[in-house]
C-alpha cells in the first residue's frame, strides 16, 4: 500500500496542553509521525511524498474566516504584549446566545479554538496545510486507481469543524479526503474508528446526505469530547439519517468493537458509496495512554480486514494513537490486516 508522508509536520510540536487543570506538552508529538513512518517502512510499504495541492481542498471544507485566522494567528499573537509563545484561547462564546465575531485576536482565538488542546505555534499552520496535502494526495491516488492508500497525517484532523480547531486538530483531513473523492463519486462514506468521537467530521457533514459519517468511539459519558458522540445524533435536514454514532462502553475489547463495526459496515453496504475514508485512530488500543478501550494489536488487523472486505476504494487517514511501544505494531497490524483481506 502506498504510504503518503511529508516531514513538514515536524515543526508543529505543541508545548501547551491543559489537562485536568495542568499545563503539559501535548500528547500529539512529532515523534508519533516518525514512529508510524518507521513501522510502515519496516513493513515494506512504498513511501510517497505528497504534491502541494494548493488551497482548494481545505477551502472546500473550512470557512475563509477560519482559514485566515489559522494562517495569521501566530504572527498576530506575537504582537500582543506579554503573550505566550503559542496561541491559546481563554474566553468562548456561549452556545445558543447571540454573538458578534470579535475584532480582538483573543476573542477570535476563543471563537475558533474549542479547547486547550489545540494551541497554535509558529509552524502549526504550515504543518496542518501539509497534513491536508497528504490526505488529498492519498485520495487522488485512490481516484487514479489504487485500491487503497494510507495518509500518514500529522497533525490529525477529525475533531476540526468547518470553523473551529479542537482536540489536537486544525484542518479536517478525513473530510478533505472525502470531499476530494466526491469529485468522482456521488456518495462517499467516512468510518471513524478513533477512540474519540469524530465530532468535527460529524459537524461538517451534519446536513449532508452525500457523505455518510459513522463513528465508533468511547461513550461520551466518560470519553472526550463529552458533548457529542451520542447515539441520538443522526444529522439534520437533508442529512438526517446519514450520521451514525456507535458509542462503546469503557474497556470494550476486540469482540465488542467488532460487533459494533458489523453494524457500521452493514450501514455502509446499504448506503453503497463509491469510496470510503477511514479515520484511522489507533488510540482504542489497550495500552494507549488514553486507556479508554481495550482493542488488542491483533484486533486492529481484524478490524481493518473487515473494512477491506467492503471492497471499496479506500483512503486510510491517520488520526490519534499516542506514544507507547505498541503504536508502531498497531499500525503494522492495521495495514497488514487490510492488505491481507483486500
Ligand atoms: Zn483520538
């Protein structure tokens, strides 16, 4: 399988991540990219550098206002007296209340940044744009006839809404890949198996029926992003019935995950899309630092094998999965399981 990778992510190394009130370095570190790349290389996959696909693919998903903010926020932040090295929000609009888009950069940060897990550093915009190029490139390879391609995206993307960063993500790579595939296919499905709900992806396609969104994840009763990911969220308007959430109980292991996956795959088969995007988080693993679910390394091979048996042109987009000695083996198991069944 072709592995799309760009080393342009390495400058993005967020140092500010507030968890349980304490500031620490982000879990979403450049070392993840290196580790995943080494695992893919060791398995013999061909590594391909992405082309610069320009601003079009990201502009097809994200608002101009948000893209302008992401591109300029770090430089503007440096001009604020006493500002920290990285852009961090500290004030947010209230849901359901009328508001005016703020002129103040601090206000804009609160508007466009949903939490304290998406700080913007000097190289964040650059890394995010190249991560989107990686996803677009993989989608293009699949449109050109590859059975599947793996986009080694960093930063990840599935929490990013059309106009809001959160949860380590800025540009929604899976959504960008799906939209690119829509250029050829009338219907595209996104299957998100990251342990966290793909809230940004759900939000982006909430009112659309041409992109089916399905997410398997730790139940939001115990798992971030808390506010979304419940089974009753099914889309609205034209999109009603085209969003499926399958929340899983804490500690769910391979068999439980595969049972929910069967529901997801039956829904995809009924939808009959022309192509599939898999938001491939590896943080459902039993030894992932997040410790939410209990999928085994071999389990990822079985999961991706079942997905491959859909027989669809497939773009695998890297989402979460954090530093542990199992991260590389988990990716190898996933890619190997897909290829064996494809
Ligand atoms: Zn995750």
